[in-house]
């Protein structure tokens, strides 16, 4: 069965984003898959790029920081990569961008004639507060797809990749008595996205 790197990007362990990640982890493990949960906040990942992790365009064999190489090893070991994140300002949180900046680095994720990440599958699963009609009307859904699927995954050789947004996930406007039902709807939609894009 596939080994999945599940990347979680939310600062609260009780968030809906974390609930979705936990739900998907359980589903994958029930299907006899193995899951490596990379909780960027819980592991105190530093998203800031410093000179030690800056690409050296003249040396694709550069040794980056031990933290970055540990993350590279976890990516390399995965068959599937699943990133679960809240959509903030129509993009993933800064910690995800910093993870890409530091870890998906020259000589590892790109910069080779044969991409090291080719053959993996990837799903970017974002929890968006607003309705899908708003995103479609402004083109923000297409912009996120281009940025993440084309600009990161496919650029790094992961052809089988997609971006899925779960809309209407802001619960503050949902009456308290209806919130449990809404959470169940979101978890169901997340499970359907998983089965569609990363079938077990």
C-alpha cells in the first residue's frame, strides 16, 4: 500500500483543518496505508530562508541544513504527498510557502535532468471559508491551481497532482446547533477528494 506524507499547516490542533487531516490519516491507515504526519507548526518548522538553505546555482549537490535534509528524506520516502491547509488571503499559509522555499530546493526537487520526485502523486487540499462561486468569479481558484499544481508540483516532476478546495469551511457564521453537521459534511467532502485524487 502507498506511503503518504501528510503535511498539516495549522497552528491549532483543534482546528477544522487539523480535524480534516486526522480524518484522512485514519482513512488511509484503515486502508492499510502508512502515513507520516508532518505537522509544520507542532514540529516548529522555521519557514525563513537563510544562507545555509539558499540555492547555489553552481552546485546542485550543496548540503543544506540538517533540518532541510530530514524533510527531503521524508518527501523522498513518500509515494503520495498530501498537504492540508487553510486558505488565507487566497493562498496557503506562509509556513507552507517557507516549507517549499527551504525544502523543495535546487538539486533535490528540481534542477536535474531526471526529476527525483517523478512518479509521486500529490494533492493540495485547502479549506476555504468563502463559497466556490466567489473563487470562480474572480479566477482565484485557477490562480491557486496554477501556483501549486503547475508552479510547484509539476515544475518538480510530479505530473499526477491536483488542487482541491473545500469551500464554506468558516464555521463562525454557522449556528452552533448546526456546526457538528457542517463539520461532518466537510470531512465527507475531504474523504471524497482523497479517494478521487489519491485512491488507495
